[in-house]
C-alpha cells in the first residue's frame, strides 16, 4: 500500500509540472466589449487582451451579430464567424431577405446578444454571458428607455 501511494504522488507531481506552464485558454475572455451603457447605447468600449501566444483556431471563430428592421420587424442573425465584419455582413444579408430597413443592432464576441422592440419603431439591444442575460439586459434598456410593450425579437450566442 505504501508503494501505491508513492506512485500516485509522483504521477500527480509530474502532471502538475507538465501543466504548470500550459496556457489557460478558458480563463481569459479577450476581446472588445461594452463597459458602460447609457440609454441603450454603448458609451465606453473596453478591450481585454490575453498574452498566451496563439490561441487555438476554434476560439477565433466566435463573432456574432444581430440586424433588425425597426419598421418592418425583420431580423437576421449570425454566429461563429472569424471577424466582426463578417458576422455583421451575414446578419445584414439574413435580415435583408425579410425587410429593407435592416441595421446592425449589436455584435458580440464569445457572448450573447439580444434585440427587444417596443411600440413604434423603438428597438434596444443587450449583451450577456448567456442568452437569458442578454434578453434581460435588452428588456431593461427598453423599459428604461421609455419603451412600451417591450418584446424580445431575437437572441443569439456565439462561443
């Protein structure tokens, strides 16, 4: 029994030594995100960087966007793209199939986005780590922005 414990301790020590310098890819949420909102609009952008070398390719395909037509109610979304520009382009293309007044409401990187509309042509967006958080943020922006009968139109996550 004493020998078995010694082997386990050695194996654990080797494992910890081998993994001590390994990059902690999941611990850093690098990217640009909104740090402060006022009246449903981002007024302060924050960029967070990670210095772990080159991240795995799968992490680079994480952009998404939502386009919405305030009058037509048309929407289009996209997710899992390699750039903000591509995510926005695909969302606009998807929205344009249903209306001609589409505009990008929100884009996100390893997050979730949502669009809520109120009466008339009011529309608001929100971000969150989960779809429910994004919907709640957009709903709150609508209510705080004076929107009436605020309704979630679309939400999407991109990881």
